[in-house]
C-alpha cells in the first residue's frame, strides 16, 4: 500500500488526534447516562453512545444519502470554528460539540481558544458557548487552533468535557437560560443567555500534576456518581523526557463535586509519547470495569468503583521498537459480546505503519497479554479509530484508509475496503448501514454484512474527522467547520 497516497493536511497531528477520540446499556446498575444502543433509545449522550462505546445504533429510518448542495435530506446546518475534531453529543434537546474560536461569536472572548458550543436539537439555533484561553506554555501542552477536541458527555442536565487546558469541566446543559447560576462555581464573568453556566472544574495539571503532550483529550464516561477520565499526561518537547512521571494516566472524579476519588499511574515514566485515549466502562465476568489504552501501549482494566487494577495487556509484540513498530493507544476500547476490542496506532503526524487489533478476554487477572488474548488481527495498519460490532461482524478503520470487516469470534477477515484517504473517524453502524468519513471529506455508507457493498458516498465539503452520530431521527455529521443535521425527507432551502 502506498504511503504517499494518504494526504496530510499539514497541521500538527496529535492534537488533531484528540479528535477522533477524541466515543451503555443501562443494564449494569452503575452505568449512567446512556439510553442504550441495543434498546434503540433516542439520545446519543456520549462518545460511542453508551459507556461500552460500541459504535452501533438500532435506530431506523435515518438517511443514507443526502446532498449538502441541494439541501436534500438536510435538516439544518450550523457553523463551527475552523478546525473541529470532536464529535457531537445529543441529549435533552441539545447538541453539544467542541471546536475552536475561529467563528467568533463573542468579541469579548477573542483570540485562539478552545470552545464548546451548544445548539438546539430541533432547528440548530445556537444556544450558548464556553471558551477556554490557550495555555501560556504553548504548543507543548496546548496546540494552536485545535480547540476542544474530545466528545463531551451529557448526564441528565450536566455536560462534562475535557478542555484544551487540561481541565475536566462540568457545565449546565441549560446554561443561564434556566435563570439560575447553578453549581459550586458562582463567579462566572459572563452570564448572558449565550454564556455557559459552570458547575465545577478540576484542573488535571494542578490537581494531579498532569503534563499534557500537545493537547488534552479524553471523553469522560460515567459510572454511578463517578466520572472516569484520561489525563493526557505525556512527554515534553524533547519527545524523550517525561516531566511528570508521577501523574496518573486515569482518574475518577465525584460527578457532583469534582473531587478526586481514585487514580492510577501504572505507566510512570514509560510513556512513549502522549495519552489521548478515553475510558470505556462495561460489565465483564460479573465485574464493572473501566478499561483504557495507556501511554506505554498497554491496555488496563480496573474495578471501576475502586480503581483497583485487574489486568493489563501489552498491545505490541515484545520485539517491537518505538516509534517504528511499537505503537501507542489512541483508540477507545469497545466492550461487546463479553469481550474487549481495541487497535493500536500512533499520532497521525507520525504517518502510516503496522498496527494491531485484538479481542481480549477481560477475566484473567494480572499480566493478561497471553492469557487474555482471544485473537490478534495483524492486517490492520496504525489506527486511531474505535470499533463497531454487530451480528458477529467487527468493523474497524485504520489511518491508512482501510475499513476492515472482521469476524468477531475468530478474528478472520471478511472484507476490506480502501477509502483512498486517511481515516481518523470511526465506523458507526446505524440500522443495517455502516457509515465512515475520511480526510477528503467523503462519507461512505456501506451495507452492514459479510460482503462489501457501498450504498452511497457523499462529500461533506471538508475533512470529516468525526464519526456520525445518530439521535432522535437525525444523523449528525461534523466536517472541519460545520455541523450537519441530516434527516430523511428534510429539505433545507438555500
Ligand atoms: Ca443554570
Ligand atoms: Ca455556575
């Protein structure tokens, strides 16, 4: 496969990474916030739709073709900043997405900032925004113009997300439009209806000593009253030195107060580069586990209520060498069919290379690299995507632009499709269709099944780093600078 075929857009990678990283069934008692992909619930309140992060929805009747030029099947379009790497989430009638500040909505909040914007779900009207100035340390911690990268999480009336300043934020879904200044934070300087009502913030740089490499990125996941978040702790500009080896990779906060509950630092100074992954929560072997890829290329599972480490799995062959063949983990694990699925890869700026995809049994304890390996698929290239598993078929994309359909039981390939452009996005199964976007801005729709079949391909006008989000009769797609709400039968006038 050609290395040069994949175009780079020239901006600094990792931060961009964040991006794609930047996505629950209510079954297990503690899991919070999901309406359940399996149950066909309406909202999509987090990365992956549910805490198990499996990119699958049983929603029916969503469009699989549209035309952004004529407006066919386009319900509404909202403008975002100039670079958008995060994914929208939808809950309580509100669509929330991270972007940058190049669409200046408030002259009082000028300059380069990370921004989270909220829109009304029904018609796309802008509701409120929160902005975060860039860190004064610059690109080593907070890359210019990358904005807020990871998907937020909405639980009830609260939006949780990680800012470009390494803060875990909790803000009111209703902002100040409810006439109340909610939460412990009462000293917001901007309190109009278009501003955000902050409930609390937890600064991971100050609170646990994290040193984010290039960008802070993690999509929070909730379990009961806990919020599980990755810290993004990484190397410094030397790309060798880990300035904060004692900082944890993963933390749990109290959702109500923002106070630290548990933390784990199994990685220590073994961080290869950065840590931009998001945690997954699923019940396996009777234990509710938090599972996350970490900066040394290992995946770890924790008892989610206590933070006790249960198992750890090396995603790289023992003879691999960073950065040529040893990879980091940017992909979010999914829990499906009682197993954990995850692929490794690298910062897109590092280009293409070998990758590894695994099915992992999360019941063995300790070092489970051998005991937990159900299968290993080595035809995948470096990937920053997250998987989607339905009817025994696992879809997984790689950065080289291939969409792999793999037998989830055996790890044997069923088919591979070449998107002919780099893929940051994750495949999402909606009903009997599979959606995947690429860096050329093409969004391809496949028939879900053991045989490859392209149903449609639409260009979205600029790169699609995000993954499609199905919610309440609409499909949300984010390009570099626009948020599209697509619905069957809708027609947006020019
Ligand atoms: Ca409020
Ligand atoms: Ca407040």
